[in-house]
C-alpha cells in the first residue's frame, strides 16, 4: 500500500487508500502521509492520525469499559519534528 502512495497520489482510489492509512497509521504511514501533503486546506494527516501513531489505547485496570491512552515509541517522528523546528 505504501509503495502505491509513494508512486503518486493521483487517483480517487489512492486518495481513499491514504484515508485508510490515516485511520490506522503506524510511524511509517504517518511520515508518508505528511510527505505527500500538497494542499494545507485538505490535510491527509490530522491530529487524530498523529495521536493514533504515537499512542495506544489499553483497557483500564480500574474502570470497566474504559481505556487508558499510553505513549508508544515514535523515535523517527520525534527526530523529524526536532529537525524541522
């Protein structure tokens, strides 16, 4: 999937694929979506995409039916953020 997007986001099918990656991104997927950004008014990766890539939801030990949000390692994302700043 990532190779299809790297080759060029030109068709509606590829745009749908980008949205699918944004719904459940990993670190590589997030960086790919950010790299493909061409129109700042219609971002491929929003704050929810970033949150999904750098956190995970785990069942709460204390509350039934609730979950805790915990950080996950995202060294490459952090490195690119620091380089860009």
